[in-house]
């Protein structure tokens, strides 16, 4: 199982999914209308490292985080 | 050194302590930046969420970059609510010569704004309202929205 968590202002509980790459995750999350805007503007981290490609493989126990636009300070 | 606090920062204590920590380190320059919550648009204050694992790795990468120039960076930030005229953010650079510190504090604070995983909310009538218009998408954002 891969854990998917939504950070900051994205009001959504974490998910546990049987997936093996980010392409599959994109397909699943794109079906959720409330997430559409967040998918377009959020960065993605796997096990707390930012990734830049959907080809990234996932293994059971991995954690995927969605990071929406930031504004510290 | 990265310090996170619940609520507003004690600016005087932090600046004094950082000064004393490095007073004998032979740095010629200590350049702090203090961010203060301003009264605007009817807000009562600001509130912050932080994702610490990625904030820590982002900060560590900056500390390495600073070390190559003989400098050190310190940063403090608030979690939760910070009211008007209080401080939520302090960054400082210590370096042997002023030019390195002046340039680093500028680059560091700009990258902090664009990359540090911290989310800001306006406090309005007791509610937290995400500061969407002032927020910046982290570089590389949007891959999950691509057509698959």
C-alpha cells in the first residue's frame, strides 16, 4: 500500500492505495473534481523528496505528499 | 540552525541569542531579516502550517551552500497563529565579510518564499483563509494534473 497525503490547505484525508507508479495515482486523483485545481498547482514528493516525473516508481510503504502553493514568512 | 515555534517569535530573545552564539566565531557580518505581520485587508493576524520533513531538507541544502562560502544561516519560523505586529519569521546570515552575507540573505529569503513548505492563512473573524493569491507553486508543480 502507498500512502497519499494532502498537505496545507488541501482539505482531504490521507489515502492508502495499491499503486506502483505516479501515473496510476494521477489517473485516480483526476477523477476527484475537488482536487482538479490542486493537481495543477501542487508539487509532489515521494518519501519527502520532490519528484518531477510521473514515471517515478512506487513501492509498498512509500509515502506520496501533495504540496500546494506555499507562502512562508 | 532551524527553529520552529508555536505562535509569535520572541524577536529580541532570538536575535540576542544568535548574536551571542556567534560572538566569538570571527564573523565580520551578522545580517538578520525580521518579518512582521502587517495590518492590511482587515486581517486579525496570520496562521501557518509547516511540513517539517521537507523544510528540514530544504534548509540543510541551504546550510551546505552557505558553508561553502564560509557563512552560516539561522532561521526561526512560527507555527499556528501570529497576530498583527508580531513576528512570524526571522532569517539571519553570519559571514566573514559583509558582501557574502548581504547576497546570501537576499537569495535565501527569496528561495524561502518560493520553495519552503509553509502555508499561510489570513485570520479573519476567527477563521483561517488560505492566502492563495500570495502563494507560489513550488518549482515542478502540476505533474499529477498532466493528461495520462
